[in-house]
């Protein structure tokens, strides 16, 4: 009976339309890209911001959370660039090749572009769009899910990002670090990256997002990742945004046959955070580890939504997501494993666990299996609970004070996920970040 | 002054009285055995000394080294030199045994105002202690008690005790579930630590352990009170005749 009735637009929806109308002429890209932008914006215009009655966004009502749409970020000034020099501290001593973005714009002078390894090519999205780079043209938008409004907004408004290609067989030892830093301006950035790892190549891509507290900036980031046959790729996302920031980010990956693929999401900051992973197992015999750890406090809200689409036979995937929730924090995990009809011998196991440090914290875990093949091994589990008082007493009885005892148990809880990271330095850095978070908590 | 002085201790769990006026005095250097039938309150005594939540002392007092232990948190009691060897040591997945041992040792040292041990000093001390107790180095590399056999868990308790060097160790049925070889290792660990300054309260159901850890004084605990106290020969008597007469006595 409501057919034909247009939903009343929220202020943010109206503002987004204005932002797009003002920017559409000046956004980079040729006519084909402009058409992609228009089509994507059309989806948003039709659907509006996703809200709680859209099942995939049930626990993260973006329409309610996003009160206003910030203007597009202007190019960063010298002061913002100077501040960005100290960013990325969470990674500690991990030796990476940094590609730095301030308010979504690539900053070559802060980035490590010298002595690129053989087989590695790196550029900016803005540059590749301006040049109609054929690598970009072949890949851009190919993995973006057709019906996701957050990704559609990214496609419509993408300004810059990284475009990376790793040639067949190349091994890139130094992890590539896409470092996204927000300045103090309350602005919006839409970053889009495309990473193509060709057959048999080896690479690690770290994507980190950080910014100042007390600035209500908005980040919408999307990364399309192509993992070739027999390639070995690790993707790590670190969300350390300021407490007032709105962060929506998406990893969309297509994984080729016999590839090894690992993804890790570490969320320890941000106002509302929506972390989306759309992973397509397109070739046979893939071995994948998809993990994550979230540490949330105050009134933080972080939602990790994963769709693992097993479309080919004989793949193995392990999903382990852990969250630690203090104060009035709200953690959400939605994980869907789909096994297509031909994906026989799929072996997929998903576990999600929440540890609640406060009676007011909330955890929503929604694991789902959709299985269309008949010869598979799939399972999922979800738990949430408080710290085990028996274990804590054992530690107390050995002279360990309560705060330290809880910290040890939290570290142990998250350890199971973090220890799945193959890179030792990064593993240590994240364990250290957990320790710091716990220290701040008991201080 | 006695090291441990328990006077007329009453303890409830969930509103049910388990200890009903228990008295016990342990002097420095003494080994006391507390024997008794199931349900007599042996483990309750161990837990209330260590400070477990839900074990509610309703009257009486417990002085440890002259201080009221009910004014102290469990970790403060441990740092003051009280050690409980658990009947069922807990498994802590994800916490490495070495991290656990070092955190405990340094937390206690810090509270006592001693400097923390450096990593090499600590490792040296653990290796030496483990060697004396016949503990495999491999056990130290695993998470606390995870995948340990019953005997390994009990040996790990003794290792912790040896490292932490308490003034008073309470062993809660450390002999349960041990075969004779493991029992000897555990008893040997305890005997090595006996000294004029250190005391033990050995809680057990059976006399067997007391052949290896020879007590100075044996108590019979029944229905929440000490009903008989004697020398080491009392343990043999109990082994021969059982607890029946004490249970009747307690009820009467």
C-alpha cells in the first residue's frame, strides 16, 4: 500500500545529493567513469542511506547514525601534511612501504616511492583516472557489490586512493601500507583503491585509518583486491579513527585458484564503524584465514559484516572474529558463508566471540550459512560472556592484581585471533596495541 | 606469634553454613595435615583462606602473620606469602606459562617493594626450579595447564609454589588423581621447601600422601569443625578405621 510513496529524505541524504551535484563535473575520470558514478549515485537516490529495516544493516542504522553529510575534503594544506608525518605509530617498528593519504588525497612527498621492487607499480587513483590507466579501467568497479549503498556512494564520489599492481610471480617483501590520515577538518573523504596481485605473486597490504579525536569527519573507503591464481596475499585493516569520526569501509576481493589469502581487521577506534568484507572464492583449492579483533569502549559502535562466497570447489576458509566490549560499547558481527552448488568439498568454519567487560555493553553476533552444495563441511559458532571469574581468581591467588589479571585474560582471548597473522612484527605490534588499550582502561 | 591463627571461623556459601567454628593454629616451620570425609569443609577452608568470592566469613577471625586476612584482597594475601595449591588447577588458553609465572612473581615482588626480575634472571630461576622438580621444559612453553595431564597440572602448582616461595602453603588435595610416581615428585617438591620459616597445611582425604610429606600435626575436620588433633600416627589410625566415628561425633 506504500507503493509509489517516496520516503522523506533525511538532512544527510539531501546534503549528499547536493555534494554530488556540486562535485560531479570536477570529479576525476573519463566519460565511462562518469557513467559509473551516475549509475552508482542512482542506487543511492533510489534506496537512500541504509537503515535498520534493511537486513544487512539491521544493527547499524546508517540513516540514524549519519545526522549530516560533511562537504568533500579540500586538498590538504601544509599543516595537515606536517601532522600526518607522525601517523602510523600503531605499527611500531614494522618496516613498510608507506603510501600516505591526507583527508583522502594522495601525498607523494610523504610516501615511499623510491626503489620500487621489481614487478611493483604504484600510483594514485586520481592520476590513474585522469590518464584512463588501462589497468584501472579493467578492474575498477568489477568487485563492488551491485546493491550496497555504502559502496555505491564511494563509487559516485571517489576522489583518490591507491592503484597497485604486482606482476605475476613477483614477491614484494616489504608490506605496502596505505596510511589514511584525517586532518582536523570535519570533512568527508571517499577513497577507492584497486590492488591487483597477479598469478603467483606474494604481497601484504596494510590499510590503516586514523584521525584526531573531537573532529566529526567522515570516511568512506573501499578497496577492490584481485588475488590471482597461486598468489599469496595478506590484507590487514586497522581502524584507529578519532572517537567522533564516522567510518565505513569495504574490502571486496576476488580470489583465484590455489591462492592463499589472509585478511585481518583490527578495530580500536572510531565513532560508528562499519567494516565490510565481500570475499569471493572464485578458484578451486584456496586456503583462507579471515580474522578480526575489536576493542571498543565508551559508546563506540563497530560492525563487521562479512560475506564469504564459496563459488568454487575444494576451498578452505577459517573465520575467527573476537570483540572486547567495555562501558556502553556495541559490537556487531554479521558473517555469512555462502556455498554455491558447484563448490563441493568446501571446508568453512566460522567462530565469533565477544567478551563483555561491562554490564552495559552489547554484542550482536549473527552467523549464517547458506549451503547449496551437498558435500561440504561447514560450521559456525557464536559466544558472548563476561570474564571467567574462576580463571581470574586463579590469577589473583598467585598475587596478580585484578586489573592485570583481567588484562592477561583479555590478551589471551584476542590472542587466538591475532596469532593467526603470519607477519611476526605486525603480530607483535597489534598485541602491543591491545596492551596499550588495556593500560588506558585501568589507568 | 603463630603464622596462622584461625579462631572460631564460620563460613557460609549461598547462605549455607559450611565451617562452623573452626580453630587452628599453625606456627612457623610446622606441617599440618587436615583430613576429613567428603563435605566436611576441607576445600572451603582452603578457598576462604585464599579469598575466593562467595565464601562468606560470618564470624570468627583469621590472622596471617598477625594481620586480619579479611582486610586483604586475594592478590594481597598472595603477596603477603599465602599460597594455595588448587585441587583443580585451571587451564588458561592463550596465556603462556612463562608469562603467567613472570607476571605473578613480579607482581608479588613489586607489592613487597622488591625490584622486578629481569627476563634473563627470571628465565634462569624458572629453569633451575623446574629442573629440581623434574619438570619438562616443554611444559613451560605451553599455555598455562592447557593439555596438561592431571599429574602435570599438580606439578605445575608445585613449581609455582617453589618460585613464589610463600610463608604458608595450603595444598588442597594435591594428591588427588596422582599416580605413585607423580605423588613422589610432588612430595619431594614440598619437602625441599620445608624450612623453619615456612609452614604447610596439607589437606587430604587419604593417608597416602602423608607417608611422603610427614606432618607434625594431624587434624580431623568433620562437619565444619576440627574434632580431633594428634600426631602423625593419627593419620594411620584414620586410614585403618575410617572417618565414621568422627562423623557421628560431629552430628551428636
